[in-house]
C-alpha cells in the first residue's frame, strides 16, 4: 500500500474524509462471523442442483424426469415449462438492461440450449448428493444444431443463427434476413474525410480480445423460501438486492411487495452478480416442495453458466499531424453478447476515444450473439477492450512521430469543456493532472536497466453512473448514529458512506454505525456497480446528515429557548451566545426535547462522474519462453476526493491485478466442438501473489463539481489501462507490438519468432 498522501487540487479541509479508520465490518470479516450466502442454514432446508446442457446449440425435443422423481429424497423438479407465460419486456437493472423473456430462458431453458452449461432442469433434494443423483437420472432428447463461438464468423451471412427472429436494432432500415447482430450503435462528429485528409500520418490496426471471467472467489449461491402466506424470501450473493427482487418478481409474475431479498456478504462480483441465476429457480423449487431451497454453484458452473465479459474484434484508424495533433479517428467494435441479445457494446463505443479531443470521428459498434454464456458487466464493461485498441494505436502513433508517449497524450488530452464523440461535454476532470503525476512519479523517473525489459504506459476512462440511492438514519442517546442503506458492500462502502455522514455531522467515523439491510427495510437503491456507491449513496448520506443537522439544531434551540437560526454549528459543537453543547451531550438530551431524531434521504443524481487513470508498468520478457514478468507497476487515478485513501488504493490495486490477468493469461479456451476446455481455476490462469509485484498507487484529487465532497467513482477505471500499458511495455522490451489478448507466452513467442 502506498504511504503517499493524495495529490490534492482542492483547499478544502476535512475532519473525517481522507483519514483511514478501521472498517466497520472488519472484525466480522476477519473472524469469520460475517454471513455469506453459503452460511445461510434453515430448518428443513432442501438442496438444489442444476442439469446443464452438454451441447453448445441444440433443440430440446423432450425432457424425461420420471426416473429422477422416484429417487428417495427428491422433493421437487423444475424445468423451463414451469415458467409463467414469459413476457417480452425489458427491465432496467441499474447497470444495463435485460429482456425478461431471455433472462428466464437463461435461468432455465425452454425450447433450445444456446451454450454448453445452459441450465435445463433443477432438482431439490434432501442433500446435494441425492440432488446430483437425480440430475444424472434426467433424460433429455436433443436435436443437435450447428454452433458458432467466434465473433467474426457469427457476423457472416452464412453463420448458424441463434435466434431466427432477431433483427438488428439500428438507425438504418432493418434487414429481413435472420442475423446474429443484435444492435448497431453509431457516433459521429465533424468531417471524417477532411480529418484524415489533413493528417500527415495515418495508422490503422485491428485487435482481438478473448472472453474473460470476472474471477470472483465466491460462487453464486442463493436460498429461497416461498412461504405458505405467498411471500417469497431470498437470501443471496448479489450486487443489488432491489435488482434481484425486481428480476425475480417479474420472472415469477409476483407483486414486488411479495418478494423480500436479503443481501448476504459478497465474495466478489465485479459486475457478474447483477443478473439472477439461482434466485427464481430456487423459488420455484421451494414453492413446489414447501421447503427452503439452497443452491450453490461449483466452479465449472460459474465459468460455463454465468456471464463473462465479451470477446471483441476492434479496428482503429488514427490520423495526426507531424506535431502530434490528432485530426481524425475511426473505430469499429464488435463485441460478443453471448447466447442472448443485450451486451456492453454501448459503453465500449462511448469509451474508445474518451481520453482525447477528436474534432472528426466515427464510431460503429456491434453487439453479436454467439454460442457462449450471456455476457455480463465486468468492471468498466466494454472499456478495457476499447482502451487496449485505442491506447495501443496511440502509442504506435507516438513512436511513428518520434514523440514522447506522455506528450502526445498531453497534446490531445481531454479537459473541461471538451465534447466526447458520443455527445456529452466534460465538466471539471483530472486527466491532465494524472499525466502530471506520471511525469513526477518516482517510477517514471527511475531508469529501467537490463536486457529484454520495457516500460509501458496506458490511460483509461470510465464514465461512472449516478442512479438511485436511499438511506435512513437515527440518532441514539449515546451519541452514535445508526445508518441503514441498501447498497451491497463490496469494497468497504459501509465505511466510505458512514464517513460522509460523519463528516456532515462533525462526528467521528466510528460513531456512525452502518448496516446493509433487506429490501423491506430501506428505500429503493440501485445496484452496487458502475462506480456509483460511494458517489451516489454517499450523496444520500450527506443529504440525510443535513436533515439530522436541521432537527438537532431545532432541539438545541428548544433547550436554549431561542430561534433555530440563532444556533451556530461548528463540527460537533452547537453554540448559542456563551452556551454550547456537544453532539453527544445533545443526543443524550433528545428524550427531554421530543420524539426520536430520524432522517431519511433519497437521491438520483443526473450528472455522472468521470474517472481517468494512467498506468505505468515495467516488464521483463524471457527471450526463450516469452514469459512476461511484471517488475514494477504504478497506477495513477483521479478520485475527486479520496474518502478513505486505503480503500481507493485497494480498488486501484485490485483493478490493476485483474487487468494484468486479462492482458497476459486469462481467456475462455474453446475447442473445435465449441466447448470450453479450461473451466477451472487450475486451467483458467488468474494471477496469484507470485505473478504480480506490489502495485503502487498515486491518488490525484481533482474535485468533482457534482458532489458535495468532490467524490468520483474509483472502482472501475483501474481495470481499463493495464492491457494497453503492458502491450506497450512488451513492445519496448521486444520490438513486437501485440494486437491480441491475452499476450500469453505461446502467442507472444510466436510473434517474436515471426518478427
């Protein structure tokens, strides 16, 4: 962890913000008392298992469960035929949207399976062993269909079609021909032909990235109890309890008021635990057998049955003058949607040119269905692939023009008032300040010595989201404040939100007692994702703090028999003339002055935040094996205001490590039969502590004008720059520019030998 203080561009001084208190849930986490999904136990509980397709594409002709039903200890069996009438309706999940008809078929297939691992039937039994025996006894009659798992092949006119009725969503006139292309997005600004005509140098490159999983340690796990009174209760590992409630209620056609979701502690999500998988299925089984039903995935099910981030095919064309000024940019992006429409091509197309000012640009993005699991968000969904392509091309352009890699970014870097290609105009942002931090960093200024070594640089952007958040708070007689929130805590957000309430009230961080509660206990709150939680839910905490302050000031005025406007508040001290009282003393007197002091707040910020980061990496490439060793790594990022610097550093370090894995080793490996061959943590190579050095973190603080404390979301930006930075470092070490991820030893060795 870095000991450096953040580089601040603000003169505001805070009492609580910027400190590093022990996290409120720390004791429960380190002692094993925190309740995760796997810890849920209930009387009479049944255990559920899923039968999954062995084929990547097949029609389900018949399912025979008769033998399984007779096995002793089997309580219930569900198939896709048990769904209520499926509705072709789009539901907003906060971070993204989903077609409920497709979502249901992804949880339990109805007439077709669209990828190996697709769920077909579910069993609830006395224990997991009986459930597994029953699953093995179910007979499915398949009609095997041709499959396609390559994105370029899937876009061809003669490709196997996954959804015969799919028409491309586009501004153009839709074709009557069946297609796998779900959506075409198009952004344009300026005159692209004039822009390239004005260029002295033009570089055009094509890039490929592989399908990659989020790699959370805790697999999906859910427990459902459909009570006799018709009320459904769910305990689950989710990034959004209200999102899980919404999806489950819609799929089962229940009123929202009949579903209560309790979010358990979550062992990682990174965007992969927003969509439901087990929740509605466990509910159906519970209704059938009259027992609570618990379902837990095995690791191969996580890989083959949940949503990874999409593979991509990207083409980038950049033009620039001799002095390094970009004149035009053109991008083509094709992203996997997986088995069902609705991927992350939108954010990818929005982010690809987001770090530079481009007067003339065109972006075309395509969302493409393939016979792989339905893709989901993964930490800045779509941006990492786009940044790998754009930043790699920009680094090559700098080399061609013999310009410093920081200088070309400074010449073209975005700042306040610049309009993105997709339309939004940047408010005050900190991209150029991040470049300043790079130039001044010890890493950048330390010579890199030795053969086969290189130093790379890459930048990245994520726009963050605002969305809805609700909190409530109550003042206790002992001077503490209970805070109830609906945001699942993934990265220490209990503490970062509590600190913002504490700062507003002028009290210590640990005098605020935060608790994440179920969907019946707090107002609607959107998913923990999009780097929104510390930003938006923190804004709600600040707002409820102002509510409490107003009430407390009125109570102090009652004690002193004065007008509330005459009471002055300085931190935790309330004054009137020569009289004063502390927050704790006032809290102790609340019973004497009236009812309990309770506040509530809901926010829905329209202005999202803008997060920029720049990464530096040193590598050494073994000339014989092409193995890449990360020697040193520094992540620089604008956090707006680092509420808890240790947590910000942790987010930056975690994102960098995931980006390193994405760059060097991680990929879904498919055989010619379109089946994944590495669905285990032994064969799917996530970095370990032996693969990465300590990640140095430099926090830049350029306050966000749309937040009372200047906060920007930080969780997603750090995964964006690593692949491009590492590709640049590999080029500096070997002279080989890699255009495909992962840059694994076999792939790099081949490129080096063919050089």
